[in-house]
DNA sequence: TTAATATGCAACTATATGGTTGCAAATATA
DNA sequence: TATATTTGCAACCATATAGTTGCATATTAA
C-alpha cells in the first residue's frame, strides 16, 4: 500500500476527517460509530468510511463491545508529520531567503 | 474552492509532490520546469500538474523569464500545518490517556 | 419471542487525481 | 531565416475518493 506518512497526511487532508478526529480527541472518551455519525450531516456509512481511513493511518483505534464499536483517537501518528515539518521550519521564516533566490535568477 | 489548510495538506499528501517540493527547497535556487522534471521519472506534464497543485497551495512560486518559468519553494504555508498540529501535541505523548479512555468504556 | 438498535457489506454514482500523449505557440540559437 | 527548446493546452485513461442506498446480521431490550 502506501507510506505511513502518506496515509497519515491523506487522512488529515480531508476536512470531514479532521473534524471527526477532532471530535474524538476532545471527547477524550471512546464513542460508538452511531454516536459519532450523529454529529455529522453525512450518512453513517460515510462516517464509517472515514473512520476506516483514520484507522488505517493509526489516528483512531476501534474496539468492539457487544454490538457496538467504540472508537477513540490516537494522536501519536501526528508525531511523524511533525518530524517531517521540522526540517522545513528553518525555511519558513526567512522569506528574505526566498526573495534572494528569486532575485538570483539569471537575467 | 477548498480551505487553505486543506489545499496545503492535500499538496503534501502526495509523495511525488513532497519530493518535488523538497528538491526545490534544498536547491535553494529557482529552477525552470524542464530542469525539475529531469529529476523525475514521470513526464514533464505530470510534473507541471504537481507544480500547479503546489502553487495553488502557496508552496512554490513561479516567475517567467523569457521562454522559461522559474519555480522556487516557499515553506511559509507549512506554518499553518504546524499550527494545526500544535493543538494535538499534548495528546500524542500520553498514550496512557488513550489507554485510560479505552478502559473507560462501559462494561 | 419479537422488536429495536448498531453495524458491515455490497453496489452504485459522481467527481477528483495522477498520469499519459499529441500538438501548437513562443522564445532562443545557428 | 530555419531549427531547436521550453512551455501550455487539451484530450484522454485508469483508479481513487467521498458519498449514497439497500439489505443482511448480530446483539440488546420489551
């Protein structure tokens, strides 16, 4: 399949998935799927698909209990995104650097 | 269209685009499209499409000079991703918190 | 036992995505 | 001027994505 970081980035690249993930994080409690999907306009099945994507990225975990499936957030995979970002940190402040590069073009 | 942060996340969610962006960052010099595409296996047009996506996200800027178009990286939009991540920072360390949540399920 | 609830699976649709190729136009070079 | 180079545009293709609906199944509650 895909790279781990690619899975995580694709997972959080969708606004609805970011909302679902956020809801689970701030809830700080495991929630069954129906309860989660009740907070969104899209169908339960739509939410379920997003949950699977989040699960594949490791951003949530699901645990069955009776007929219900409890989902809870796990922010740990975001560490890797943070690490990826860290390399570029030194570049996003010096806009002057970019400007310099721009001015460095052959004329 | 889309949210700014969504555009940025979608842009970096593709491995080829991350490579292109990285190449431009470390080059720390503006490069014409043909020169960039020479570093990748996919066609020039394929690269051009990725460059447009990166440009829409603000991760590169393009400047025409004669028949050439010079591209250079701009890491600034990554700040917003960093800011989004920052909120979750406090959650990704305490795996115990997640475990607690897990154990908090009704029985 | 019967009814309600929570879920998964499958099929389907529309659109986005990552890639290709062919061709035309603009610019630079011989 | 004739030729080579850099690029954009457009059409096309295969697959992925975000969403839907219908139905079957398992579990819980009346």
